[in-house]
C-alpha cells in the first residue's frame, strides 16, 4: 500500500473527525476510526519533525539568500 502524502493524510483525518462528530457512526466504528486517526496523527507528527529538521539545515549565505548549510554542500 502506498504511503499517503501529508495533505492526503490531513484530509483523511478531517474526514474521520467529521464522521465522529456528526454521530453518524456507531461505537464500534468510532473506535476503529479513532485508531486510524491516532495512526495518522503519529505519521503527521513524524513528517512535520522531518520537515523541521530539513528547514533547520537551511541557512543564509553571505548574500542573505537561503541555501543549504556548508556541511550539506560538501557531498
């Protein structure tokens, strides 16, 4: 199964919250949806952490332009 993109995961999480809040689903289905939502939240947090690390690797060069840190450019 292919991994969903961040935006797709957010959309699915919003759908789950909407279903639960609407009261359209029973208790058993709500529990399953909560489990799915919990997995999505964990995956989203991981992606955000990874993105934050990548952003932290960026630094401004002498011209004030955004670029990779010197360590990244030495590959």
